[in-house]
C-alpha cells in the first residue's frame, strides 16, 4: 500500500514568488494535515482538511493557504514568499475516526522549500 | 487548545544506557497520544500510540510508553539504547473526539547515542 506522497521533493524559489506543494494521502484517508518543520522550531501545525473542508488552521498568515480536492489530495500554496518560509513542509493523512478507537496519522517524506 | 511539553531538547547517552523521554500534555478532554521518530534524513515514523485500554503501550524497536492520566504524561522508555536510536523524537496529542485542534506536537527531543 502506498504511503503519503508529496511533490516536489525539493523546490527553490526567490523571495516574493509563490510556491505550490502537493500531497496525496493514503488510499481511504479523508483527512490531510500540513505542517511546517523549520530549523529549531519543531513541527508547526499549518492546516487541516477533512472531507474537502478546512477544519482548522494554525497560527500562520493568510498567504499560507490550501485546498483539498474531491479525491482527498491536497495542495498547499504559499504566496509572497519570505526567506523565513524556508523549511520542510510535511503532509500527513488519516482516516478521521471520531469514535473511541481513535486514528493514526501517517506522514509523507516532505517537501523542502528553499527561498533565496 | 491542547499543548505538549517535552522536557529535554537534547539528550546524550551511551549505548546500553536506559532511556526515558518526558512528555506532558495539556488538554481537558479524552486524548490519543503518539510518539513519532525522525531518523537523520528520513521522514517521521510512528513509534507507538495510545488510544485506550492498557496504559502501558509497546511500540517498534523495543520502545514503550506509559500513559499516566493523573499526571497528563506519556513518557517514552527503552531499557537499553543502541547507536541506531540516534534521532529526533516527537510526542504528539490529538483530541480523540475529532476536535479541530488536530495533532499537536511537542518541540522534539534530539537524542544522540554515543558508541
């Protein structure tokens, strides 16, 4: 079974440009999460999509946005790139089970974004 | 909102030493708890998880964790570490009721095992 896949693996952009990162969840998973892992800052929650809707977003400016498509894949867009946006962007997916058995969230390998 | 605190940012141990990494969370409801590991140059992998039942959970590679509800803790343990355990370890919590806070991570503990 394929895991969470992300593309591109590496992306280099200049300040002010836009970046688009893509994520395909594990088959059957309806929830997709985006995290930013910047050096020294740990994993910062960015966005959570479930069944095509944005469920929550972290403490990031509006130039970080995304969407989830009908096939549950997702896209993260970062507009007006700044140098500090350079980080590893991780996508994760889960089957959103609200019952007591819980659910496990699986991560992709990430997309490295470098802003120069 | 939920939060996770990992007490040690850097831990250095010798091979065969015992390991315990602290994790405390803050949340008023019922939670699912996780430990993830990130080996150098690799993606996050699930080590173990707690959903319900026996508070002592066993994961891969000899790791275990104990959920102590009264202390809001979920410490990770391993009786004898190996050089290959060198990695970044993240504790995470999620509202088991499907709340909007998603999965919240601690800042991570960088573990270095010296041969």
